[in-house]
């Protein structure tokens, strides 16, 4: 994500999850008092997570993003505010990366590194 002039002021101090009219929302709380909510459906990993997994988040980069260690999910404040959805690898892409990890050339690279 390219930092823009306005994004320098977008520092988060917290987040919450809310339910309104049957839908779940991720609400980002900014240091300047503003908050922004987006549908959790933009983030499949968070949508599938248990409430306990959702609660275990960390503020990263001095407030420029969030990390959920149990889910291995990272979201930037800027990405959330402009509506960038989570990119979840497809089954085909996961299979291709597993095949690449098992190939003889990748084993040579790992040993050499």
C-alpha cells in the first residue's frame, strides 16, 4: 500500500466488533476521535473466526495496522478505510505453492540459503 498524504494522520488506537441489523462490522478507532466501520464480510478470516480469536489482536507499527496472531492476519488502517478486502489464496494457489515447496530446486535453494 502506498502511503498517501492523508494516510499519515490515520493512526489507530483500537478496534471493536459490532453487530447491527444482523450484520457484523469491524470498527477502527482513530487517535483523533473518529471511527470507521466496515462489514466483516470483507475479511473472510475474521468472519470465520471465533469471538475469542477476534478479540486477540495487536496494534502494530505505532497504530498503522492490526495483527491477529491466532489467525495470522494483518490489516492496515489505510486498507480498511479505503475498503481493500482480504486476499485469501484459492485452493489452486495453495496447491501450487505446496508443489513448489516440494520441488528439488526449491530444496536446493533452502539448503543454500
